[in-house]
DNA sequence: ACGGAAACCTGCTGGC
DNA sequence: TGCCAGCAGGTTTCCG
């Protein structure tokens, strides 16, 4: 799935295309995409219809549209891309994608491509949600107050911690929580309630940069080392954002269908058997909580194994 | 509070 | 050529 840099790339593209526009109509295909919205797809479609898109916001890997209804309070249309979700801006005449799960007809803005005008009777612009594996979801939610967030955050995002790009992100506080975690440091990095936005790719990249094996107990690492890991995560995600995110295939694309280029800059993730950029030792691949982890055997030695290892 | 596994899906790749 | 196992950027939930 898109991690923080990919989701932010999508957010920026979305904002430039749809902010200020009106949702004329919404269609959900099947009921799985709105499974987290208990009243069901029809109620959600009715709720968003006629709303103005006031802003496009993000925390970690969650995106939401701040919607202004003709009458009543602002609310959020919350979007999670799961493993394979895409948000695309398309002319309505463009044929439906094979895994199209939702579409929103937009009015009140510029046309999709330069030189085209929105003539009377012409089809307009659509925001489309395409999702092959259907782990992504769309849901409606009220906005609640949150520090550093003038528009608030969706209530159902309450358990998601600030990501490293938010003003409310407090690195020393995260370090203190991690120090008390008797779990693998990689698990802590992936815990969205501790710090959000980091997924499997950037966790491995951060650990490689910081020269720490992901199975080291967080509680066995010094404040200095934990801070180094967290700063490495922020740094590698900063650089990935500049490159437009990481694409391995057509599953991650921005709203214009373009890929990111950060895969060329990865130092560990997906590089099993290829030389470490620091010491030339071949990168190893290991299983970790039912997924793959990549690391340098020399720069990132495994913790001592055995009962009681790495415990204070 | 934490670890681990399973569940939720579709599609692609590599080995036999 | 076909079949099947394994794998993929994530989150939630349940069990111990």
C-alpha cells in the first residue's frame, strides 16, 4: 500500500484538482467499499451529494475530504487506500476501470485536461476510487477537535497518532513510549497508534539507515538510538516525497496515473542478495510477523537469540 | 500490554 | 501448457 509519502503525493494531487468543487453525485459499486459505514452506501451517497469539497487532508495513511453540506455541519469523507487503492481524476467519458469501486461526479471547476471546456451537456470530471484487493474503504464521519489541526480530524481516526510531518508530532514523547515497549522495534515503528505513516518499506529503510535490526527489543535500545531510528524514518520519507513516492508497478500511481521514482533509491527493501550500499554485504531477507523484512547482516546484526535475550 | 495468527481480497510470478 | 504455492505497499480482531 501507499505509505505516507505516497498518500501525501495523492493528497496534493487531489487538492489541486477537486478543492472547491461540488459533488453532484456519488456511486458505490458493491457494498464492500463502504463496509465501515454502517448505514450503507446509499445513505453515504445521499450525504455527500451536493457537498462542497472544502479541503483534502491527511494523517498518516488516512485521507479525508472535508465536506460542506448545503445545510448542516461539515463532516469528513474518510478514505483509506488499503494495499491497492487508487484515487484517479478522470473525464467521465473515460471507460470504467476493472476494479472501479466508487465514483464522484464533480462540478464547478476546471475540466480535466487543458483545452477542453465543460460545454453544456458534456460529461464532466470524476474522482474515481479503484481498488484491486478491496482492503481500502470509504466512510463518512464527524470531525472532532485535535491539536494542531484547525479543521479537526475524523472521529474514527482518533486512535491514529500524528505522523512525523504534523506539528503535533512529538519525537521525544514517542521515544519515551517506545522505551517502555517490550516488543521488536520494527513492530513499534509499524504501530500507527505510536507514530503514523510508516509501513513495511520505510520501516526497513529507516532501520537500515539507523543500522538497527528490526527484531531488537525497543526497550533494549537507548533514547539516542530510538531517536536515530525515528529521524531516519522521517528523513527517508521526506526524500521519497520529493521523488513522488515508491512505485513497483502500476498499483501505486498518483491522481494523474503517474508512478513515483523512489524505488530507485531504496537501500534495503526488496533488495535481497544485492550488495549493501555501505559495506557490500548482500542484503538478507527474513520473515517477520508474516511479512518480509530486508536488512544488512553486517550493518544490522540480529539481536542475541534465546529466552530472555534483549530483556532488561 | 504484547505477540502471533487469521481474516479480509485479487492477481502475478516462479517452480515443477 | 497448466496448476499450485507463495507473495504483495495494510488494518482489524481475536486468542493466549
